[in-house]
C-alpha cells in the first residue's frame, strides 16, 4: 500500500448548490444577451414599410425587374440595345443595370433579392429614376454594416437620413427593409416624403408586375403629342430575353379621345388568319374583318389625316395627272373597295430615277370579276392619241393594267389578278415580277390583325444608298456628305447586329395586344 498522503476536500450540499447557482447564472446571462441581440437584429431588420409608400402615382414609367441580378446579364446582352441609336430613349439602361456599386454580387443578391421596382418621368436621361427593392434580413444587416464604411457619405437632410455613394452618383435611404435609391437627391427626398394620396396602392403595385417568366414588366404613359399618345393613354409591356431573341409584349386600350373611326375598328375587330405578305425589306399583312376602305379611313383618322379619297385627290393633284377623274376613280376602286385582307411590302428603293423612289407592292382580297370590270372601265383611248400619256392601259390577254408615266418603269403603276385577289405595284418592274410568279397563299403566323416583318440590314443598306445620293446633291437638309456618312455608319452597325424583326398585333374585346421579336445575328 502506498504511503502517499492524500488530502480530501469534503463537498457539502451547500457548496454543491452554490456551484450550480453560479453555473445557472452564467447561462442566464448568456441567454439574456442572445435574446437582446436577437431582438436588436429583429428591430434593425424589421419589415415596417410597404414599397408602394414611396412609389408616386403620376409617373410616365412604372416597371418591375424580376430576379434582377440573375437576369440583368441576359437583358444587357440583348441585340435590342445595339440596334438603338446612341441617343435613343432607354439606351442608358444597360449601364444602369450593370452597376454593382462596389459590392460583391452575393451582397447585391440580398439587397435586391427578388424584384426592383422602377419609376421615372424623364425617359431621355433617366435623371429622376427611383429604384425600390425589399432587402432580405441579411441584406438589411449588410446595409447597416456598409453604411459605416468610408465610401458611403451620410446626408441628414433634415432627419431623412440619406446616404450618398459619390463614386457612383447614387443617393439612397432605408425604411424598414425597403431600399430607395435615385441618382437625384431631390427626387429621392420627394419619394421619401410622398403624401399618402400621391402614392399608388399596394393593389396597383401588385398589378404592375404579376409573377411570371418575364424579365421586365410595367406601364408606359404615352406622350399626348405623339401618334400613339393621340390614340392610347398608356401601354403595358413585358420583356423576356432568351438566348439570341428578345420578345416584347404590349397591351393597350384606345382612350375616349381617340378618333371614333379608330375606336370602332378596334372594338369590332377579332383575330383573323393572316396571309403572308409579298417579300420585301419591310412587309405587313392586315385583316380586321372589314373592307379595306374602312381600315384606311380609321388609320388615317388615327394619324390625324383626312379620308382615303381625299388623300388620293391631294396626291394626284400634286402629280398633275392628266384626265384626273378616270385615274382617281381607278385608284380609289383598286385600293379602297377591297379586302378585308391587305398585304403591303416595300420591295426596294429605286435609285436610277431623278430622285430615289420607294417601290411598293399591295395585294388585296378582292372580287376579281369586279376588278376586271374596273380595268376595262378605266382603260379608254387617250383623247389626244399620245402613246406616252398618263392614261390607264389594259392588256386583256394577261389581265394586266398599267399607267405610263414620264419616268422609267419604277414610275409606272401596275395592277393585275394575283392568286384569288388583286396586286397593285407602284413599279411596273415589281408588278411584272410578282405577277410572273406562281402564287401560293401561306399563313403569316398565328391569328391576329396586323403582322409586320423587317429585314433590318437590307433595309438600312438601301436607305443609306438612297440617302447618300441625296446628300451628294445637297438635298438632305442639315447633312453634309461627311455628316451623313457618320450617321449612316451607326445605323449600319446597329442593323448588322440584328438578324430579323417581326411582330403581330391583335384586337379583341376592344383591347390591342402585340408581340415583337428581335433576333440577333449569330456571333454578334
């Protein structure tokens, strides 16, 4: 047995209870501390303000960007931006979307987690744009941390507690978990002090952008002095970018001040099976289920112009056409009393005449017996017997009618039976070319009332060629040859980025909807 002396301390019940109380007290202090910290974080990151509180009611643009951090690179890569002139509206949006404000992307993901709401009146420079987002709790904590670093300036602004990012030219403020930002200090102050009656409601904000696959949704209030603004108060829009294609969806209702003929056309219309238009630089197909004359007059009224027969009177008077009555009656019959389907194509621009002239082709659904009778009635011998007189000539063997003009074939209007309808061309060369082809009716696309197709690069190249001829002769006001070439180079770069553009519009129950597709060129 060991001789080591052992010492034992006696643990009494009292000392044991004292130790337990000491341990329990420490845990209570820790628990209270954690509760206080949690309560403090809960208070700092509380969601106490609705976004609608800072969203003005009377704005020209209200939009929602869905999943902004995820979709912005796709939006910026869209060919739509490269197809816009540098001074066009919205051309600055890509630069605005790609700003990180000196923060890592994972931090931005918490600051603008699901949506950014955008509102603005200045749609040229976006100087008064306001962006609003709801931060996550973690994002709110990040903001509390970042606001204390040196590159964020504090601006009390009478107790509004603004923050300024001088390197990025952005002012912002936080209310609850709502982040409100603008490049304009005054605009931000207006948003933060917005009277309740001047803000939109939560219901309006929710309707601004319903959850869906779109990248951007919103409403654009139109300028009342513009062509669209004279007929529609505002346009709802949605944008989706996928791979090399951008799709823009639009929705509008004619307002009560729009011309009666235009409102009636929209109210009575329903989607139709549209036929493919003739090939061309720009081509369209329309069918509103009504005679072409009704559609012409409604479109002219919407543009603030007189009726179709009056337009023909003015056009032919300026051209000093001989034997006016016969030509006028023929033009009105062939271009108005037809339909309901009408197709139009700009087939090219003739540059060999005394000035560059557009070459147009029209095809109509038509009663061919009536068309032939119109040809026969219009074609009479010239009173003076001149072979060159501007008098309709009908070739019954091939059922073609044309009007000789003082210039070349590009100035000889030509008409003939085309498929089950009628073809009218401003150029005899174009008319003969189309009449010589076998016609096969094909559907343009899904049902609608108006289909438009554009070949951007070919269209721009021909416009530039024609414009250069005019600039050489000093016929383009404000443009020297060098100035025109500089501007044309921008158009050509923009058009080269786009493979094709097409759109379709439909009217139903008094509402006009449209979709526009812009397809980028591979590798651009």
